[in-house]
């Protein structure tokens, strides 16, 4: 075995015990993503735009807390931030369960649901961002691409695991006051609660407090070209996460959970198979190809004459979206000093949060005007705009 293989194996042993907390967090996200729009639109009787907003409000909350998460990671250490995020996730699950119990009072139920979604956004930003930095410090900066890739495997693998379980629970008969949607909430609370003692037992890494930290906005100015490119591809994921189940229901198709799971499964397999291409060909080049593939998948979704082709489009979109974050994230980490990496990852992730948060409700308004086909074609155009950004980044790199 080569020394490089030994180092890779050692890094993996450091990464896997901590990235488990990202998996728990994103199983919870997948559970809610699959059934939240159905619950808001079908059970509570609100519009498709409100259903999209109920999904996207999580990402608004994530956006609002990313900067603070990055600062706290760099000042108090990532372990404490992960623990706080996991406890917040427990609260989220309880609020979702309460929303299910209040289903006969739509406005009260919606209020509890939105509160739960907001707390989940907080939990996501604190857990996922902290896990990346915790693992970079455990495994070393030279393994940044591997760290980010495994974080993504657990993120979208968690979505793939959570979606079908949520659909199954959602259509179960109520157990007293606990509806199917309420059962989803209880499962969310249990998962996040399980993560807390496991994280508590893991050794911490020291915070980076030896140098003065730069402002979040200065960090944002350093990473924005990569962040804007990430945002162009995140709009498609926002549309799939917020509106795919409504799209299938509108077309009277079954299999929306299959589409979400296929997105997550192919996302994970692509990460396993092609992450090494980032080091071989460069992050921006890999991002360019990824955005083109995602645009193709979203075009399939727009055109799809049947559930089979819609699921195919969702899966292809997962393939394209898979390497976007790590391929661009490597460039982000290399642009900043070690003590600012938490803030840099947080600032970079803000662009994903904004794209997903805005895409759900705004695209929801398109549906009654022009339909789902136009909606998904527009997201494909956003990806193609990202291809143009990648070309510009490569040209800039050649000049410098």
C-alpha cells in the first residue's frame, strides 16, 4: 500500500466518526422535505407558493445563522457548535409533531410548522458547517476535498434515506393526537437527540483564537465568485426539494419519494466515483461539467411525459449537483488563512442558502401562471449561467 493510500485511510478514520452528525441532520431534512409541501398544501389547504415557502424558510434561517456559526466555530471550537445544533434539532422535531397535532386548526398548525422549519435551519447551519471544520482540523487541510465530499455524501444520502420513510409515515393512520406528519416530527427529535451524546463523547479540537479574525463581509468578498457559481446550481435543488412532491401530485403520478431518493442516491454514488477528478482536473472545470449535467437533468424534469422520466431527471440532477460544493469549496478554503476557514465555509454556504430559500416561494408563484415545465426550464437556465461563470473563473485563473 502506498503512503498516499495510508494517509487517505487514516484521514477517513478521522472523518467518519464526526460526519455521522451531518448524516443525522440531513435524514431529518429529508424526512421533512418529502412531506412538508404535501402537508401544507393538501392537509392545511394553503397555496403552492406557501408550500414552497414552508420548505424554503429553513434555508432562510440557515442563511441568517451561517455567519454567526462560522464565527463561533473559529472562536469556541466546532464541537460546542455541533452540540448546540443537535439540541436545536430536537426542538425542531417537537414543533413538527405539534404542527401535526394541530392540523384541524390550519393557521396554528402552520405557525408551529414554520417555527420548526426555522429551528431546523439553525440546526443545519451549526451542525453541517461545524462538522466540515471539525474534520478539516482532525484530518488536515490537505484532505479538504475528502472532508467536504464525505459531508455531502452524508447530506444527500440522508435525504435519500429520509424521504421514503417520511412518505410511509405520512400516510399512516393517526395514533390518538399523533398524525402521520406528527410521527415524522417525533422521529426527527429522536434522531437529533441520539446524535447529542455521541458528539459529546468525541474529542474536541482547539479553537483558532491566536489571531484577529477578519470580518464576515471581508470573507464574503473573497469567496463570492465561487459562491455565486454555487448559487446558480442550487436553484435547481431548491426547486426539487420544495416542489417535486407537488409536481408529482399535480400530474397524478406516484413515486415522488423515489425521485427524491434517486436524487440523493446518485448524488452519493457520484461523490464516491468522481471526487478524485477535482484534484486531477481542477475544481472549476469539474464544477463546469457538473452544472451542465444538472441543467440536462432539470430539462428532463421539465419535459417529462411520465413519472419514470421525471425520476430520471431528478437522478441526473443529483449527479450534476453532487460535485458542485466540493469542487468550488476547495478554491474557497485555499483563498483564506487557516484561522478563517470556519467563516469562509459559512460565507460560501450562504450562497447555497439564499438560492434555495428564494427559489422555493418564487418558483411557486410561477406554477399557476406558466406551469411546472417553465419552472424547471428556468432552473436549467440558471445552471447554464453558472457554466458561464466557470468559464470566467478559469480565464481569470490563467491570467493570474
